[in-house]
C-alpha cells in the first residue's frame, strides 16, 4: 500500500510551484522579480565557473532557481496547530523559535521547512509562520473583540482538513489525493479582497497595530510574500529600479563578502490594494489594505553557535554605531559601518572552517578516493585536507534571522508602525499552541556535517583494513 503513496517531497514541490503560480498571478511584481533573479543567477554562474562547478558537484545547482520561501501570519493556536499538520504532509517541520516582540512586532514565529539533505536538495521550500500575540495588545476591549472575530473564522477548507486527517491515518497520500490536497491547502493562502470586519473595526485594529488589522480582518492568512534566492543580491538590488521595483534602503543581514554567511535579504514595499469592508446593511464599502510585498534573499554558510555569537556581536556593534533609518537617509553610512565592523569575521572558507565558525560538508577528492582505494594510512581530518585528500563545501543556512525578519516586517508596516513592546519570548507557550516542539537548527547542521565526515572516514577506514 505504501508504494502508492506520493513522497512528501513531491507534494511540497507541487505545492511550492502552485503557490508561486498563484502569487505571480496575484502580484505581477513578483513575476518581474523572478525573471530578474533568474537572469542575475545565470550571469553570476557564467562569470564564476568555479561556483557553478561546486554547486553542480554538491548537487545543489538544480534547487536554486526553484527555491523560495514565503510567509504567513496566523491568528489563533488552532490555526497554528492545523497548519503544522498540513505542512507535515509536505515533509515540512517547525525549525527554530523567533521572538519578534523585541522588535516591536506582536508575533512570535517558526519556520516550517524540510530537514535532511535529500529533502532539501529536492526542494527547500520554507514558510516563515507567525502567530499573533493578542496578549501584547494593551486595549482589553479590542483584544476581546479581535479574539471573537478570529474564533469565528475557519481558514481551512473541509477538503483540506479531511485530507490532512487521511494522510495522518495512512502515513501519506496517494496520487489523486495529493493533487487535491495541494489545491485545497492552496485556498488557505489565497488573497481575499472582502474583509470580515467593518471599516470601523478595521480602523481600530489598524490603530492598535497594522499587523493586527492584517491578521484579524480577513478570511484567511494570505501569503504575504514569496522570496526567490539569488546568487548576487547586490546586483539584483541595483537592477530593481530599472525594472520598476523600488527596493528597501538597506539589505538586511551581513555585508557583501567574498564568502557569504547566513542570510542577506531585501524587499520592496508592500502594495496598497483595494479591499472592501462589510457595511451595516449588507453593502460593501471600498477601502484599501497594505500587506503584500516582494523579497529576495542570498543564502550563505550556516554558522556554528560560536560563529553566530560573533555575527550577533558584530551586528550589534554596527547598529550601536549607525541605526539604519527607515527613509534610507543614512544607508551609505550604515553600509560602511557594517563592512568595517565585519572585517573581524574571517572571509575565506578555510579560515571560517578552521576557526570553528561555520558548518561544512566534507567529501573525498579524486585523489582522496584513489588513496582510499589504494589502502593508504588513515589520517586525521586536517591532514587529509592539507594533503588534498578531502575537500569541504559550505552547508547552506536554511533558516532566518530575527533582526532581519524584524527589519522586513517594519519596512512593510509603514514608518508609523514602530512600537515598543516589552521583550517577552515565550517559546513554551508557542510550542504548546503549535502542539509540538520546534527543532534546534544548530543540532541539525552539526548532524549534516558529522554524517559527511563519517562518510569519508568509512571509505578511508575500509581501504586500510
Ligand atoms: C515575515 C517577515 C520575516 C523573513 O524573510 O525574514 C520574513 C512577515 O512579514 O510576515 O519573511
Ligand atoms: Ni521573508
């Protein structure tokens, strides 16, 4: 019976493609961005045969043009728990906990994504998923009203829920069910231009925080952006205006480097879109809502806890020197400070590796394979590398960065949206609402690295025996 089940990786790929097609249809600027990113990626690979060769050798060239992440914001813990079950059918599990209250955004989040090398290579589609924290809203009346609106909506179709339950019962879905599942779950991410609240309520939610209005006022958690991955974010940022897209002032994350680390992101501002609000007598009142935007990202090496601590420190040091203004007035100054402060972070692969700052995937070189076949002596990792028997490639960072995420949120909430909340991470509450614990990202990368070394040692050991 299991032979008839479609692999979760295939369902995720189909879902990612369907979502991309829907968003391209709904937000044409996303299509423009995709085309631009595709062009820049092709040029980058053309100019850097070595990069192309490494990506091909590690089997990761194919995934790049197919790769993207999206984001949604949910209203209740029931929505979050069901979303976890829906993503599980696609082989996506919650990784990491992000507290955004520190950054003035009343949500906390996780990223649903595939784990494991084979699944990531097949399709690394991720969804940054936030849960609204009504507990951070001061106005008690509004909080109660918002909770009431949220409790009255059902963001999943009946068909989606039935197929999620069926997949859980049978350990997966057959071909027809999988196709129906993709179509049914896609409905949850669709844009609705008719609000479920009246204009007055929308205004009050909006005044409390724009994000609250976005989460509470509509029938579902529309996908608010999809983000393709580029091999050269500076180039795309520079070319965007020529293509009629205005990027945000500064790129979030680390500066431009020879060896990219973690994640760099930039977005274009959310569009003002026509919506209508419920009138008292069944009529509709015209208005507008701003939520959906576009983003691009460039991914670099995943950092160890030590590397991440250094990154966090350098980012803090930079921001203590220059805080990037929302209007871009000090963008050049910020970029200069960032580049300057980050000279303290080694910028060659072996330096990053030797200092224990990043995670790498090890493999035998051709001469390593030959040596292993000829029953050479076993040598330790450093010697094997020094003798050219082993090579290493950076393991791509698959997760997100809280400061960057906050910057992306803020750039799309308008300049009046900056608000102070008391920092109140609550991973325990989040995991209770989710109905599961989130995976520790560091443990995951460490395991990929370990397994790659073990692969090589096995060959060397076998050859010695
Ligand atoms: C999510 C913002 C975070 C990212 O790439 O860091 C994010 C949101 O605006 O809902 O997507
Ligand atoms: Ni994003």
